[in-house]
């Protein structure tokens, strides 16, 4: 079963969510993410947070876990930890991109936490899909034009790309350098990514529709 975590960053359009079946998923609101479930007409299975992002105190959720504002973890961190504690491995985080930059970066870190706990996390909005990998994986064409790879938390060794426009073999990705950005599919139906060690942040993106 899939778990959706709603955060409080702005979502301009919900059209990209039409393919998801929320009725068959577990829905968690991280504090102000509650506004999105209200707009979507969803009753969350769980609301969790300290309430500092709510415009009014009323919460219509099946379950509520409240925390004091003075805490070590962000509301989204608490939501993800609770999802993992309940056994969810496929966690999609919405309303997590844009807004406060420190929160956005913290959500990248949560992808590693999910991965280290045997799950798969995805940060998703209308133009971007962000995941993290720590072992060989495949990628397939979708509606996103670009695919980029960044080492996360340290170097990545023996990085190989097959089946994309830019191919490489036994490349050393250095943390803090940009070496594998803006790749794309050509005619191939699958891209194969392998490496011997490290974590890779995978960002699939489209150009912004603005402008």
C-alpha cells in the first residue's frame, strides 16, 4: 500500500495527481499540508505536527498526533518516520518542493532516511520527480524531459550509464561537483545505471511552464 505525505509548500495545480488513487492509499498531512487535502476533498488518515502552519485549529482527520513547537524533527520528518513505523515502503511526498529552501533540502535528506529503512521515497510536483538510489537501477522514458544524477552525502564510485544520450563507464562522481546533469532518452526504451558505492539523487525534470 502506498503512503502520501502532504507538506505545506504551494501546489499551483493538482492536475498531475489525477492518476493516483488516494482512496486506496494511506494519507498523512504534515501540519500545513492539511490545506491540500482540504482542496482535494480528502480526509487524511493521519495529521501530524505542531500546528504552527494551520490557519485555524480545526482538523478533520481520522487520527491526530500533536507535538509541541519546540522539537528536534520537522513535521515532515515526523510524518515520514510514522509512515515507516507503520510499515509503508512506497512514500510519495507532495507539497515538498518550493517554499522554504531549508525545508526543501531537508526533504532530500528524508529520501535517504526512507532508503536506509528499506523503502522508496519520491518528491513530486508537476515538473519534477526526485528519488534516491544506493544500488544498480533502471530508468524508463516518461513525461519528464531531463534526468540528472548527483552524488549525495559523499562520492559515488564506478558510475556507469547505458541507454541514455550521454553514456559513461566507471566514472567517479565527486560530492560537490556537477558531472552528470541534464541527460535524456533518445531512442532507447530503458536506461541502466550502475555504481559500486554511494548514494545518487535522481532528478527528473521538465522546463518550467512559466515565461
